[in-house]
C-alpha cells in the first residue's frame, strides 16, 4: 500500500487508480461491481507505462546512509584486523616466527647477541630478550617462566626501547637457570643459561727498568693503571693465574685489533717484556684454551706514557755575534748547553777555506747544564785580509746507545784591514764604490743562506725538500741582484791592490749559481762549498772597498 501511495505521488496522472486497485485486491474478483472491475482493468492497463522508479527508488538520504555505513564498516575492519581470528590463522600458516629469543651480557655496550641457551661466566648479569613479532588481538606482551626454590614462577618481562622487544635480567648467574618465554598466544622452547668458572687472575706484576743513563732505580707495580716511564725503559710483566682451568691462554690486546700471546714458563707464570720507545696501552685477556667458544676475561686497561728524551740545546753566549777583526789575536768563545738527563760531549767546529776542524771541549762530569769556554786562536789559521772564518758549537747528550746532537747558531769572523788604511787603486771611474755596490747586503744574505742550509741538514723527508727549494730560491734571488749590479756598472769597477772588483763580483755570482743548482736538486751538503766561496769573494771585495 505504501509503495502504491509513493508511486501515485510520482505519477499524478493515475488519479488514485493504483491506490483503488490495491484496496480492491484484498476482495474476491467475483464480488467486484461494474465500476470496481473497471478500476482494476484500468490499473492493469497502466502497469507497463507507470514510472515505478519515481516512487520505488530509494531517496538521497538512503544512499548517504549506505555510504556512511560502508565507511564506518571499513574503519572497524581495519581497527580489528590484528584482533581477528582470521589474522591469527594467517600468522599460524606463515613461515614467520612469532617469537625469537636471545641473550647477552647486561649493560654491555655493543653487546654480542648469544643464543637463548648459552654459557656465561659465573656471577655475570645476563639479559634475556624476547622479540614478539606476532601480536595477540593487537596486544604484544611477553612473560618468562622459570623455576625457583622448587616452584614455577611466571613474571612479565620489561618493555625496551625497541618496539616488540622485552627484557628480563638474570642477576649474578651462579647456577643453571632454566626458563621459557610465553606470550598471550605462543609458548617458547625451554632454554638453559649455564654458569662456568673462567680463568681468574691472581697477580699481574710489572717491573720497570729505566735506562741506566737517566739515573733512576728500577721499580715495581702490581695491577693495572697508568704509569709514566722514561723513554727506553724496559717493562717486564709476570702474570699469575689460578690453577683451574688448567689450560689457560693469556693475551695482551692492543690497538687496532692487535694481540700478543704470552709464553708460559714451567712454574705456570706468563711473561712479557718490551723496551718502550713510545706510549703503550692494552688489556690483559685470559681464556680457557679447552673451551674456545667461551668469551675471554678482559681486565682493566693499562697505559704506559713514555717521557721522551729530548735533544740537548746549546747556544754561544759570548761573543754571540758576527765579528770584523784583524787576522791575529785570540777570541774567547763561551757556550751554554743543557739536557734533560745530561750533556756528555761538546765540540767547537771552525771552518776556513773549505776546511773544517772540530775541537773537543772537556765536559766531565756529565751534568744537565754546562757552561763551557773555548779559545779560538786566529793566528794558527794563516789568515789574510778578506778571509772568512765560521764557527759553531755541537753538543751530544748521554742517551744510549747513541747520543742526540744539537747545534748552535753559526757565527762568522771577517778579516778586514783597520779602518782608514789606504790601498793602492787605479782604473775605473766609479765614485763612492761602497755606496754604489751593496756588498754588505750581499754578504748578509749569503750568511743567511749558509745558516739556512745547516738548519735544513737536520731535517728529513718533505720538510728537508721544502727547505731545499727555499734555499735554491734565495740563491736565485741573490744571483739576479748581483748580476744586475754587475751589468749596471760593467767597465766602471776599479782595480784595488791589483784585484779587479768587477771580476770578484762576477766570480761570486758564478758560485751562488752553483748553490742554486745543488740546493734545487736537494744536494744540501754539496751546496755549502760554493756558498762559502761566494761569501769569501764578497768579504774580500768589501775589504778592498773599505
């Protein structure tokens, strides 16, 4: 009846024919009056042409409700998927384990993951971890079941920072611990943690023997820690371990995964000895050679800091400057030397005309600081005006087996005529030669090249190569400047006392060019001779001008 009413509303042209036909349908057809039969016949004629959908189709509210119902059903399905028995069935049929268990040492950084059944050294705190990958109705929990005092206990495990991972700590493992992990839907296998007695250290005794020359007595230390020792000290280690287990292996673990196995003597002591040239640190590790799968017992780190034996220092304190003097007379040279353990040797090296002579200075007794004197007798060197003498001091300390060397600054003595002494000059028209030619500047630059060369000889590798290049560059610059002066004054140089000043400058230029070549090739020893020859030519030129 309601459908007929709705269809009539959607088809007003029926004029209640359908409603009347529906009412008459309840009565027998033979009881219809003429007009009632006509109404039924008219309704049957309009059946095929009625737009039934105008009244029978659901409205917009109906379809909106359907959409909302489907959306709400989808949300509920997603929310309850993990909790559904169907998901549990899928998990049971899959190959993925719903529970995995492993153990490790408690609180150890980057701890090694060991199987659920494993051996640990006695009194070790052991963590049991359970990774639950299969939830029960959306909830993940884990319990540990173990026996204690004849009773079975079931405790909930603690959550960890890793989602789905739970932890239980077995404190101070001292007897077998049998357990299994249980979740809301799974039961794990029964596992056992077994304690064992690892090798134990009774004593680690160190004997430190400083080098004899440092004047320190040998001493001993027990245990591990930090110790400062002189360079070259001999360190001896003796390790005593407990009788059980009988077959123990002792190893010193060093840096970069290095290790050293310690030999064992007939008395059962492990020994190790070494001479320290640099810092040394490591750990002693003991392990049972008959049970290699067990972790080694590592002890506190030990460190030996080496106190380096520094090279000595020396300086000339008097006169401590370059001199311009006559060819005769004596020069008192005083020097000061110091070392952290003792100055054992000193000598003064005098160079003249390419020859070097070394004279030892008495230094006994060996002391940390020494003030020494030396008399340089110039009359023994057969000097002439224009000659150059260089000298410096070299000392050695008492380091064994070979002493360390140190050199003082190099000083120069120029043999010049007295001020105002006139020498015969002729030729050339140069006036005020000393002002025109910067000989003094050339001399000073040449001296600096010699000093730099001696400094570079004490270096090695890249630093020596770098200094050689710098010396070659300085020699090249000096050569260019001397060549420029010669070119600007060519034909104007006078002859003094029969010597051509222009030829002297030209010869000095040639020798400094040889210095440039040798130094550029890294041949510093060979470069000294032409540099000193350059200096002699320039000093002679300066003496003649003066």
